[in-house]
């Protein structure tokens, strides 16, 4: 049986704007993030991305607190690996 506050893989995370606690490699486990799907990419297409939901310091590789596939410098952003409900 799966416990309510157990770490789960990111593919199972809510993508409806709900704030969650996330594990980000090299950045700990106390990250409060949410999915925002109203960004516009460099081609003018709507897209989504993880972003910090609270005033926290994001990893250096995230641009303006947003986890893109690659950041504004063209470097890969560190992707969150696991999530759980905020306790």
C-alpha cells in the first residue's frame, strides 16, 4: 500500500498547478514547485514547465525559477526526480 506522504516519481506528479515538495538533485528535498502550462517557448508555442511556487532560491541552472529543458545559456536544467504532497 502506498503511503500518502511517500516520495513518488515525477511522471506521477500533478500538473494542474498544485504546489508539491520536490527532490532536485544537488538542491535537496525542500523545494516547493508547481507546474505552470501557460509559458510561451522561443517558437511562440504554449508549453509548460516546473517553477518555484514559494520564494526559494532555485538551482543556478533554472532560468528565473523555471525548469526548462535547457536554460537561457543553453545548458540543461536539473530536472526534479521525485515529489510528495507538502507536509
